[in-house]
C-alpha cells in the first residue's frame, strides 16, 4: 500500500488543473509519487496516482516505463549518475566510474551494502564543456577527477 | 589581432544581475517587447523572415517561413520552446536559461504576439533543475511586472507562459515527440505531415522553436532585419552559440558570427590541444553530424552551407574535438550505445539498426570483430536512412557512414589485430559497466 501525503495529494491535484489537458499532469505526478516513495516507483504508487488523478493505471504505467528519470528500483540515498557520453568519455569518464566503483566496492547500478550510494552511467547531461561530470540528486558536479569525485562522496553521509 | 567572440546575444552574460528582472531591464530588457506590441503581428513575421534567421535547434529551417505555415484564422495556437537539449555535446541552451532567462521570455512573448498565441510552454529536460528553477522565478517576475498575463502593457494582448519538465528521453527533443510528451504521453514522434504548425499540441497549431532561436527574435526587432543580415554570411545570417567540448584546452560556449573558421574556434577560442597532442577529428554539429578529419577541420567554415558542402552539418552547434590519443572505434561505439539507448522503438529500421550498430561496434571493441563486420556496419547504416518516422535513425547512421570510411585503417587494424591501433588494447565493452559485468 502506498498513499500520497496530504501535501503530495494537493500538489497532484494542482498539476491536474495546471495544463490545458488533464493527461499532461501525468509526468509531474510521477515525480511527486517518486519523491514520496523514497525515490522510486512501484505498482502501488501507480495505483494511488491512478486513484487520485482518475486516469487509468495502464496510461500512467506506459509513461512511467518510457522515461529514464523515473526509477524502477530502489536506489541508494545518493544516486550518483556519471555521464558516459562522448565528451565525458574523452575526458576520462570511464576512469571516474571505475575509481568510484572500486573505492565503494560496488558495481554500476548496484546499491552499496550500506544503502548510501548507487553509481549509474547515464547519457549526456548537457555539461560537456565541464567534463567529466556527474549528477547527484538535483545537483551537477563538474570538472571532476576520480579523486575529487571520491572525496566529494566521502563527505555525503 | 587575437581571435575573439562576437557577443551579440551574450553581451551581458558576464553580469550576474542580468538574471533578475531589474538587472535585465537596466541592460535593455523588455524594450523590444514594448516596441513589438505596437507593431502589426504580420510585420514582425515579415521582419523575422527577412532577417534570414534559421532554427538553432538542429535542422536550420527558416523561422519566418515556419511561422508562415500557421493557418490564417483565429483558431487557438501554441508556442512551444524546445529546451530539451539532449544532443550530445550541446550545452548552450542551459547557459542561456540560467544566465538570461528574461531574454528567452521576452523573445517568446514577442514571438507569441507575432503568431497570435495566448499560451506558451518551455519544455525543459528534466535533469536541468537549475534552469527550471531560474525560469520559474523569472516567469513570476514577468507576471508581476505586467509582461505576462492579461492585457500586456495595455496592448490588449494576453499571454500565459509555463514550464514543463521532461523526464529523461532524448527523443522528446524531436518536435512531435516533445508534443506527445507535453500531452502527458510516451514521447514518441509522429509521422509528418501534418506538421505541428498545422496540428500540434492537443491537435492545435503549434510552433516549436529552440531556446536560442526565440531569444534572437528580440534582437531582430531591436536592430531590424537589414542590420541582422549583415552579421554572418549571405545564407547563414547572424551569430550562433557554439558549445565546444572534448579534447581542447579551453572548452565552453562561444558566440561567433556564422561563417567563422572552425580552426579559429578550436585553436583560437578553444586554446588548441593539450601539449604533445595532435588534432585527429572534429564532430562539428552535435553527435549526429558526420565527422571531419583534421585536414577537413582546418578548412571548414561554421555555417549551414559550407558544412553541408563538406558532407556534414551545423546541427545544434556542438563541436566535439578528438585528439590523436583516442581510438575512433571506441568513439563511434560510444555514440552507437547512445542511439541504441535513445531509439523509441516505433520503427523497425531504427530499433533493429541501432541495436546492430551498437552490437557490432562493441564486438569489434572486444577484439572479436571480423573483417566483414566493417562492411556490415556500412550496410546496416545505409539501410536506416530515410525510412523512418523521425530523423533519429538517420542521426545514428551518419556517424557510421563517416567514421568508417574516414578512419578505415583504425577499424581494419582493430579487427585484424584484435586491439586498438591507438591504445594497444581491446575492451570488454564500451562502458565501465560492461567491462566489469
Ligand atoms: C532525435 C532528435 C532530437 C532533437 N533534439 C532537439 C533538441 O534537444 N533541441 C532542439 O531545439 N531541437 C531538437 N531537435 C530538432 C527539433 O525536432 C525541431 O526541429 C526544433 O526544435 C525546431 O526549432 P528551431 O527551428 O528553432 O531549430 C531534435 C530532432 C531530432 C530528430
Ligand atoms: S526513427 Fe527511431 S526514434 Fe524516430 S520514431 Fe522511429 S524508432 Fe522512434
Ligand atoms: S557528454 Fe557528458 S555531459 Fe555531455
């Protein structure tokens, strides 16, 4: 069972009125559901959104599976998304990911045993002039070296 | 004389105050909106047409002409700003939104007035959190100041604006994919015609333009088409923001007149290669643009016609520089992984083709390639061209059709020796994850 908080529910209802068509609220509502479910979406989240929005589950599910920013499984407290695309690769993205995985004793897309980190590789984040880079939560961290990135993660508790 | 930028759109980007409405107004902000609201909408469209402005999002289509495709009636219509910026190598729109949100908003209100639209959306890629926050704050400021809402500056023109957050899908940068996404659906492109200008968001006429394109509209109104046309070349007018990245000393966004030598971009503004490295190749217009070798790069000019003549394109203005320490097989494979990941899967040639290109390049990288794989790459890519709903399929094929012939020795060496000619090793995959799984 998953239930939106009263604040979350109100936000979903606001999104329903915000756009010219009700269906347009599906993307923002999925973000709200994800935030209220510790960062990932389950069938129960879809059910709840469907109930509140009065939009069929199948329609919400279809959208959920199409986009990469909706997490399909539990990720660490810090989801470390390292860009792997060309400009970042040319500036050492592979070494960066390799170093982080080694230091944290984990693999790409596998949550660390303490639940703190998941390291993922993602496609170009529009920060190619400050490569290599990564995104954690909403924030960009740019011009990284393997060491500077790892030092940053060490400060995240 | 040192090689310099031409700061036309970016004149005030160094001022932090330019981001807020007061600082923006102090530096010429919203003056052109007042001017435009006193013009006839058709006169604005004519001016934009006469300026020669071409879309800055990739295709380079005439902006005034696109606006002219709208039905000539009072049917409601939408303006949709494309701020999805997903083309690898491109990071100019992010800078524009974060440093000068009002410049875009002003350009959009003027454009909305010209095309008779009462509602516009800025579709921003979901990862651009800071851009979204900056724009939302700026839109509120514009409402408070009376530049948005009902009866703007007493002109009788109403216009509302809102931001829509994407959720991670390159294909939503394609205009019909973007419209599907804005409708709250999967971001799958639709067959054209009908073009969005006739049938777009909620089946209503919709104009989709890139961030940079819409920002330029303000300057066409400020200086007039005749002046604007003097910048750049005859058919590629104005300045353009280029995102320079890869193996250069000083990467970044640079604004130059169209027709600017690529060599001056890479070695002048970009500071050239690292000590001891040589230029090997340049992708001049985002990851979909065919690659140029060093000799071609040294004579290319950054305008639509010259790059087309050289068999490539200006695209989104993303210049990716590759030096001689890199393996071209690995670079191509990196891009094929991207296109495979981003294909929306609707069309068989694209879905299957991107899968094959990804798989074959990866197999070569692992040292297990066969000589016939090189021909197979070319054949698969050739079969993906011009057969699909949107241009992603072509965008994936074009790098193959340029990397392989131009750097054939590296591909042949790799399949013959089982290792990279440049790096001396093979790879298990083309990303860290694949190497270690
Ligand atoms: C696969 C694909 C991705 C695209 N991504 C973008 C993008 O991120 N930003 C953009 O402005 N245009 C993008 N475009 C081009 C748009 O479809 C459209 O032509 C453009 O937004 C029109 O605006 P303009 O005329 O101002 O350039 C993309 C096209 C394709 C085929
Ligand atoms: S060409 Fe590819 S991305 Fe475009 S609609 Fe077809 S399958 Fe989707
Ligand atoms: S290639 Fe990494 S941010 Fe663009």
